[in-house]
């Protein structure tokens, strides 16, 4: 296969032995290490597909799920059990301490040596996961805006230091508030790109400005143009495959999966990791399905502290609460928690899909979609093979057997795409007067609120009362 992918000798070149621009781009792309990346929303079947591909290719899997990298919560994070891995090597699966923050930069720094090691054995590395900013960080030479603390400070100094001599840097310490309002005062363009509650990224943006005097939007725009404008800037020759499914089907599937997780020991896992004083914004405790059970576990543990039930029995009997008859406050709290897990998982599916669209529309990634809708709805092994596995095998064979360029040629669009990335007002503020001047951020959040039952009832009631909503 390797020989077929090389550009032909000079006697086959019509340009007197000098390759044209397209041939040179193909040669550069094909000289990079080959990588298969399987993407998609949670519950779509990414891990299953990767393991099935081992029947056709000598693959090793690198996990790119930001929660599955941690040790623990195997049921909640839906790690592939050892007996289901079918002998396929899995890397970065349950290997990181749950107490640390594993960033996109960390993933990149761990994954690159793994890829080198896998390719040295003439195996094909397959990246599998729904954490798309991990994948972004790995295949790009630049971490973009998902982990600004990882930017090269020496590069910042060389690029902008002499141009920004008169900027008064904001203080690193003292009473300065690292808030969304502070960022908005300094750089409204950057502030409009992130949600006001995304405190981690707000802090990163402000620290970038504090340490260098560079406006985050200015830095991002120039780096985006430099590093994302051409396909040649990707680190690997990537074949991107997305396992896709329609929202109604995948919503139903992930809800059923949550119920199965509860039956398989999810509650006991959350019980073991629960700590009312813990930081739920770092490490494994960020996982959907941890914080949602906080109210239930507080009430449940208070029963043990009052002496009415043994603490170990409390842990063992949590699942039995769901089958109790009559009104039970703990049962209601538990049912509410499970519904929150389902709701937040459905929201995660939508965020993951939006990011995939963003990778295509803004960065021009050529993503091959395989449709798992029928497979998830009927759970047919034959349908999975026909609709997902076989098309994926053909995509990979075709991709690596031909002199294909990594991404479409969109150099003429660089200027508009670079500015789009920075100038889009992703989190425009909307105020709903009907609901007591409630603040919504972004078109999606506003639209969801506007369609909500409580909002519509409130509007209807106000209109009947003759109250103007203008």
C-alpha cells in the first residue's frame, strides 16, 4: 500500500519532472503518519466500531474520551470492559489519576509518543472518542482556544512583545476580578465567544492578556490563520469517520443506557466517590452522573447518620429504593437525579454534534459519516455490520489507497474563515421580560427557553392580562 501512495517518478510527471502544486500537497500529506479518527456523539457506537475494524486492520486504539481516561467510575463513563476489547490494545483507558485535571495539552503530549510507538510496529493508530477538543489538540500544531494556558509564552513575547510596549497589563494578584465582565471590558470579541459561566476559559483568556499584553481575540485570529488555513498544517494524515444517528433515536438509546448503568452499579460507584465538599469542576468528578446525585446522596446518607440504617446497607440497597411502593422522598430524589443524568447526556450529544459541524464549516475537516440510526433503533447485529462497519472499512481502504489530499483546497476562503472564527458572537445575551428578565446566552439557549412550556404559559398569561411584552 505504501508504494501506491507515493507520487510518481519524474518520467510520469507531465511538468518536466517538476511536480505541480496539487501533487506536492498530496506528497506532503502522504508523507505524514497515517491516523484513523473515529468521532461521534456519546452512545453512537464509536468504541464498538473501532474494535470491529481490528478484523481488517492491525490497529491499536487510543482513547480520546475526557472522562474515560481516568481511573474509576467504569460503569458511569461506559469504559469498554476487558472481555469486550477482544484482544485489541487500548491506550489511555482508565490510566490517569481521578484527582488531576487532564487537559487537551496533556492528551496531546501523551498521545503523540503512543502514535509513534504504534506506527513503529507497523500498526494503525485509531483515535476513538467524543471529546473533540482532545482530537483538535492532537492533530493540529496549535491548541486553538480550548487550552490557552498551554500557549508558548516565548512565542508570544517574540510575536507581540515589542508591539505592545505601552499596554498596562492587568494585575496577576490582588483584588482583580477574573470575571466575564472583566474580559468583556478588555476584549469584547473574545468575551462574546465564550459562555459567562465558563470560568476556566475566562481565566485562561485573562491570564494570556496579563502575561503578554496580547488581546486573546488578536492572538487567536492570527494563530488560526497561520495554523488552520491549510491542510498541510495538520500533524497527521487523518481519516476522520463520524458514527452518526438521528436525535430521537440516540436520545432514546442513551436514556436506556442510563437505566442499564443504574442496574449495573452506577449508584454504588457514585456513592464511593461522593464528597459534599469536593471540587466538581476538576478531574473525574466532572463526569455527567456524579453531581446530579448530590441531593439524593445527602438525604440518603443522613439516614445512616441518624442510625436508622447501617451505612453499608445504605450502599447496597440504593437500587431497591426505585422499586419501593408509595410515596418515598428518597425515591423521588433518586428518580429526579436519574432524569437529570439523561437530560444532561442529551445536551452533551447536541454539544458534540455542534462541535463536529464547527470542525467542518470553520476548519474544513473532511469527515466521513456513517449512519447508525437503524442499528441503534433495532439493535440488529446485521444492520450494524452493513450500515456502519463495512462502509467504514471501505472509507479507510479508499482513503489510504489513493493519493488523496487531506482537506479540500480552501485557501481563497482563509480570510473570511479566520475572521468568522473570532467575530462570531457565540453567546449573545437575550433577556426574557416575560420570565422576570431572565438572562439567556446564545441563540441555542434562547431558542430552547422560548420553546419551553413554562415560558409559553407565562407569555400566554401575560397577554391575557393585557401586559405588553415589548
